[in-house]
C-alpha cells in the first residue's frame, strides 16, 4: 500500500487525540477564516477604509451625536435652498404645464432670461473651463446642424444611416489625431464620464473573459472622479496610487507595486483635472506592456489641445497610440473640440476591446437588442453638431486656436509664479494652471476673486485653486485682467490672514477637516438636491 502524502500526515497529526466536536470546530473555524481572508482580498475597499466607515456609522447612532448632525444638516439644506430662492427671485416659476402653449416669442424670451440668470460673465472669459469658445460662427454651424437632425436616432441605423456615417467619421478623425492605425476603433458618447465608464466596462468584461472574478482598476489620486463613479456602477474595486508632491504626477514605482492578478486596467491622465499635469504615459505604457495589463489614457480635458500642440509649436510628451501599451483613450469633443455639450469619444486599440463595451440581449421578446454605449436611443443631433463643428473648424484653425490657448496659459502661469506668497503646482502640460499658498488661506483668495467676478475651481488635499484656460480667455485683455486681479488679491491676503473665509469657499476648507467623509457626501447630496428645488410662494415668505 502506498504511503500517505505528507500534507495528509500533517493533518492526521493535527487532529490526533482530538474529540469529534473539536475536529468539527477547528474545521469550521478554518473554513470561515479562509472565506474571510478571501473576502478581504477581493473587497472593493481596504480594511482600513471599511473600519473607519463602520466606526463613524456607529458614532452617528449615538443619540446626542445623531441629533447634532441632523440639526446641522437641516441648517445646511435650508441654506442651499435659500441660495436658490435668491437666484430665482423675480423669475416666473412653472410647476405645471400651461393650459395653452406659450408663443415662440415668449419661449425665446424666457430662455434668454434663464441663460443670463448666473452671476458670472462667461462670454467675456470670467469662468474657468465650462465654456470652451465664444465664437458665434462656430456656434451657428453647430446649432444649424442640430436643428436639422434633432429628431434622429442612430439606434435605428436603417432609418438614419447618415448619422451612423457621421459618428464613424468623428471616431476615425479622432483616431488619426491620436495616431491610431486602421485596427483602432471607438464610439461617440455623451461626455467624458460616459467615455470613462465605457472603458472601465470594456476592460472589466475583458477581465471576466480571462477568468478574473473581482477586477480592480489602478488609478492615480488625481484621476477624474468619473473612475470612482464607474467603479460604483460596475462593481469594480479601486486601488489609488499617490502622486509625487513636487511634480503632481503619479508615482510610477507605486503603480508597479499596485498591479496584481486582479488588475484589469491602469490609468494615466493627459492631463489631470486638478493640476493640469500629465502623468508619465511613456513609463505607464512600458508597465502595461510588461504586465500585459491595458492602459487607459484619460485625455478628456485636454486631449483636443494636446493633439494639436506639436503642430502649433509647443512641446507635449507622447501620450497616445504611438505607445504600444496604450489600449484606450478618452477625449472630449465638447471641450477643446468646441462641439456643443454632450459629446466625447472613447477610442480602442483593437475591436476586441470595443466588443466588450457593447451590451447585447439575445433572449428578449422584443428581439435581439444590442447597443454600443450606455444609452439605447441617442441624440443624433449632438453627433451631427459635433461632426459639423469639426468639419467647420478644420485642422489649421484647431492648430491656430490651440496656439492662442497655450500661449495664454503660459503667460498666466509665468505671471503667477512671480507673485509673492503663491506657488504653482507642478508643470502644467496643457491649459490648466493650479496654485496654492503656504502664507495665506488660498480659499480666501478664491473668495476675493469670486467677488471680482472670477469663477474658479477649488482643490483639496492639498488646498489649491485652478483656472482652466479656454479660447474665451484669449480675448484681448482677459488674461492681463486676471493676473492683475490675482496680484491685487494676493497682496490683500498677505496683509490680512486672520479673518475667516466666508461664503461657499469656506465649505472647501472645512470639508477637508471632516474625518467622517460620509458627512461631506451627505452635504453634497443636499447641494445636488438644491439644483432641483423650485421654491413655492410660501417658501419665499419664509
């Protein structure tokens, strides 16, 4: 008779002399320990994060704590609603359909009133990002294209083949801009967030096909929050890698350490939203090739600037399909592509990846149903408006406008570096310049600039402010006026660093100090609620 294997001998010795109940207990405990360890390994959040959340969840159940939180949240919610009521004061509020439809003139008049309700002069370059050009001729051609195609739907390819053709052409033009070959492919989406969700969905499903049951994405801490949204929607876990505090680009060595058997995607930004710096895509591409892991390049914000920078005479590192590790790229046509809001492109190196983006239902009584993106029905008008914009602007004008944008951004960057008490984060790669201060509260500066009519973006961890330079800022005198206002406000902040920050900018400073991030999440939800709030007459009286 053959001798028992060594593992079985060890198990027999372990249980030798034990009572049956002891054997059962030890076996059950071992199985539970293995299951628990497996759940920890495959969890979407780290153990530290889950313990912290559990602690604060318990703390919020303490009656006195719960009561204080509820009182403060009620106050915050009321403040948000009061702000809305102030903005809408004197404006007709419509809660029900009119018995008789309004006239064309009435509708146009009310639309104009609504467009001008905001507090910022975005047409004259006072807003960071948001509106990427103010050219009437570009807007005119886009709007005319949308008018002609407003009721088309590319879902019905046999009914509207021309819309499908325009989408295919937008995708191919974008592929060529990012140096893709004939195998590269993609789709038009409704914006950068959908492009990112689609990339995450594609590579999650690719991971499933390779036997990975709990896929994980590895992202820089500066990556766009759309990746967190994608993870929440798609059941992905996220491994966040810190950035170098000097360059504000991802630590490539730490990305290497973060890659594991569950990694379905690594991400680099070109550039990132907070600081406008570009991750080392060349190094990330080498990692992707070494570990056979797809690399997604998020070029949503500045992709349609970076694509033209070399032709405009400005340096930009290689970040696109010329790098073999780059599996996909997202870039927003509705930003520096100057198309109307509602379009972006997600591009893939090969059709296999795009196939994993699709959803197909084969057993539905309504027939076999397949769609390329999140939406089934899609706005053909937006695709047509995007196509028309790209056709109208053309390469030479894109290059010219890119040159103007980059020159304006470099002027602002160089001038900000000269201002006492401030520093610029890292090296801006395209059009975003972020700055902070070690000598005064940077949110106080943002508050003062807000009073001067500038709408800027606040940053946290660390505290900062950024401006996203658009073609609107290239108008005569805008950049000079901005720099002069920053210099003036910096001098004020250096002299008076004791008074507290007021208004909405105070929220950013306070929010960073709240350990229980679920409270920050709740406050944000109330703010989003306020965007759907229509005051009643009795609310106005209160």
